[in-house]
């Protein structure tokens, strides 16, 4: 296993402490909301990078997995009476199941064919949600989804303090799991497949099986984020499948840097505040998308591999395994 350097350890510890202290200094409910949404997007972006950056799979169904998590958790909590805490895991499991279905054709495809199949799947899921209006609410969405609770504690009356710490805990747990995954033998194998599939296959790495595991693992975290999202906002809407959501999260991955767990997390925090913050400014609600696009272009001009590449250790600086 790779051991973190002292500098990186102190940096991560400082960020963890800063994350824990944010609600103490930030009392504005809307700012806390932006932090929560940025944590959700951070989980989705970082988990997308597992397939897009590390495995080299041009997976455009990742936001669909997020949407599956949203609706699976929302429906199980509202219609089936499942405890909202458990419903979040139901969303993660449903997203992983959907990814396993997608992996059947994708595992043996390459290039543009993977893009076409995954994009078609996301459109199929969106149409399914819209057409099954008796269950999902259709274009009107599903409202008043039950939310999480604890004995003698009301999450709806604490100015989003509880939701902040739950979202932050999910972000930390997801980051730790992804960090472990990409540095495990599995992570090494999918990077080998990304760099040279034919050579890796000749060395005994099962291409289809590793791709399936990468898709299922990344979808699990996206579905978990979707499950928390619907429990938090208490609304499930087809808008989660919109191209605007896809482009925003993809911008976070590209700006943060592919093959970088921490880059997309940082980009998610910055771009969420820019996108959501400017959405409430008069005469600038539509221009926020252009601003995000401009930021992405500028970053990629100076850092083609994203801002994460600026902080990536050189090979000689990497610690021994």
C-alpha cells in the first residue's frame, strides 16, 4: 500500500478539520446548502473519474446512475416506507445494479460505441421515469420524500447543520474508499487496461470483468450521493438527468483533472458555488453556464490534465509500496 507523505498527510488533516469547522463559522443557511450540494457533486465527480480517468471508459451514463439512486431511494422511502437511512443504501445498490446491466454490452466495446451505449441508457432511464408518472410523478416529479432522523434530533430545524455533517461524512468516506480502490491491485489493473488493453489482456487481466467492476463501483458512490440528495431536498425530479447536470459534473472532472481523486472534489466545491451562487443573481442565471465553460477552457489551456496535475507527485517523489 502507498503511504502518504508528511506534507500530504498534514494537508488532508487540515482540510478535514476545516470541513468540520465550517458550520461553526458559517451560519447562513443558504451557504450551508451550497456546501452540501458541492459535497454531493464532489462524490459524483470523483466516482465518475474512477471509470473515466482511471479505467479509461467513456461512460456517459454516470449521471443516470446518480438519477437511479435518486429515484430508488425516494420511491423506497416514500412508497415502501423504508427508513431513509437505509433508502440511501437502496439507491446505491440500485445504481450498481443498473451499472452491471450497462456493463454487459459496454465491457466489450471501445471508443465512440461506449459513448453511444451509455448515453442511450441514460436517455432510456429518463424516459422510463417520465412515462411511469403514476409511480415517479412524471415531469412533475415526486415531492415530500421522508427525510433522515435521529432520536430527539430534527434535521429540518437545525439550519442544515445535521445535513452538512452527514454530507461531509459521506464525502470523506467516499474519498477514502476511492483512494484505496485506485491504489489497490484492482486500481493498477484498470489503469493498465486504460494504457494498453491488448498488452494487459495478454498478461492475464480480464478486460470485461475489470470494466464491470469499475462501472459497478463508481455507480455505487453515485447512487449513494443520489440517495442522500433526494433525502436532503425531499424532491425527485427528471431534471437530475438533464444535459446541464451532465455538463456541470463533467466540467468538475475535467477542471479538477482526470486520474485524480482530489482534483474533482476541489473543482466541485468551486464550480458549485459559482453555478448555484450566480443562479440567484438577476440577469445572470443563464450566463452562469457560460462562466463555468469559460473557467473550464482557461484551466485546460494552462493545465490540459486539470488542476490536479499541478499537485501530482513526480514518479521519483512517489513513495515505495
